[in-house]
């Protein structure tokens, strides 16, 4: 199985699990809370959220179309970022799993916003409110991405700008199919031009 097929299948599984649990909550209408122990405050009760992640943007006007727009933009940004990471750093199971969790969670809530005009939440969490498995998948994927960044020394160097400008150009250029040599020549020319302008005639 190729990596793209594995990512796609895992993303579909995440989406289906999220939708299955939401439909279970719709059909069974559970309503209970844990009153004692470490689970005190947790519970299950079907609710409707106008937001996206933990009710985010739920109080904003025209939130449905705003959420749709943000989701579509985020979808392409996430695709571009992971493509950049896989091309220039490394491909491993951690990045594949995090990508699938994030995309599957996004698609789960996006489906709700598009079809029902609200997100079906059913998990009660203290100090957070109502949420669903799509939110859990999203947060888990983001945590895995942060772990990957922490254990990848090369990526940390980029974040802290320990690489020169031409190295960053070489990293970004393959994604957009830019001519690296021409860009380096242009930056060198502008750099020397700037130094001459500061030093005077």
C-alpha cells in the first residue's frame, strides 16, 4: 500500500467514525453525566453548535458561510504545508497519522456545517462545553504535529532562523516549481545593490 492510499484510508476511517458517533447520538438521544470520581462533569448529551472547534466562531454573524470559507482555506493550507514537510524533511507514520486525523476531523465538522447548518456535539467536557469526536481528532492531530516538530532538529533550525536565506529558498522552491538558481542570483544581485546604495557612489 502506497503512502497516499494509507493517508486517504485513514482519513476516511476518521470521518466515518466521527459521523457514526454523531448519528448514534441523534438516534439514541443519550442524556447522562458522571457525578463522582475523576470523570465528574463529563457526560453525553446531544447539542447543536453554530461554531466549529469547541464552538469556535459560534457567536459570529453569518458564521455558517464564514466557517465554510475558513475550512476550505485551511484545507488547502494544510495540504500545502504537509506537502512542503514531506518534500523537504521526512515522511513517517507520525506525520501521516497527524495529517489524516486533522483532515478527517475537518471533513467531519465541515460536513455538518454544510448539510445541517450546525455541528452536532454530544460530548460534555468540564470548562469546555459540548464537543464531538471530530474536535478530539483535530486536537490529537495538532498535538502529534507539535511532537514531530519537537523531535525534528532540522525543522527547529528553520523555525529559529538558523539557516541562511538561500537554504530557505531551496526548501520552498520545489513546491512551487520555482527556478532556484535564478532566485538565488536575484537575491544576491539585490543584496549587492543594497550594499552599494548604502555605501554611496
